[in-house]
């Protein structure tokens, strides 16, 4: 495989897109470890490095999809969603989980958080850990893009953390945050153009 031309950081950030259509080529274990290493270079609260990355085998994915599907079904039924729509949503979710060439679950070990005596600071502490995990996710996906891999972020585990823990036998303080699907993009993959961006729309000066 020819060596990729190095990119500037700005070009890598602009070039990273969510890729959902992959070739059948397996993702090499060393590539998965490399992008996780990049994720672990993210800023960490109190120097704790609280993130954990679970590389999921085919069998564990099936158990995870089943557990998450049960949890989502209950939510959809409570929301009054039509049964045929529920089945279609659950099948699409299961296909995404099972079809990704590589799948990584990202979580936080909440036991690393400081136990502040008041609810306000405990909420802030939890938010700080979540923000740190977001930077780790960005590092992971940028590193994947730099290696010629595509990726996309699946936030569903946030909505059923207990089901994720039980399905995978994870520690009680493991708080699931996201799944990241990884793979080599299909040659014809063409993500849609981003909407025009004007920085002034997001910028406040005081």
C-alpha cells in the first residue's frame, strides 16, 4: 500500500468525516491499538486517564446488540412508536453493530471522579469527565482518518449504560459513552458536503 502524504492538522480536521460504508478488509490490530493510543493522549481530569476502550469481538457484539435492543425497545414502546417502525429501527441498529469491520466501546471509570460533598460539584465533575472523553473520541477518529480509516460515532450506549455493563461483564463503575465503528472506506464513499460554515455564527466577543 503506498505511503500516505502527511497532512496539516487543519487539513486532517477538515477531511475527517463520518464514514458508514466500509470494505470487507479487516482492520489490523496494530491500527486499532494506534488509534486508541492517540485517544489516550487527550487531556484528562486530575491526570486520571479515566477512559477505557473495549474492542468488541463478533460474539460480544451480538450480546451487546441484543441487550441494547431490549432497552431501546422499552423506550420506543413508552414513546408510543408503531411496532413496525420499532422493528425497523432495531434491525438497522443491529446491522450497524454487527457489520462494522472493527467496533470499539468507549467508557469512563466513574470511580476516578472526586466525591465532592455537594451535588453541584459532583455534577460538574461528571461533566468534566464526559468532556474529557469527547476529546479522546476526537483524537481516536482523527488518528483513524490519518491512517486511511473511516469511522463514525454511535451514541446509543449513553441511553442504556446498565444494559451495556451487564451484557459485557464490565465493572460497576464503567459508564458507557459511545461506540466507534472503524473500517476502510469503500472507494465510492462520498460523504455529503458540509453545510457552509461562517465562524461569526458561533463566535461571541465580550
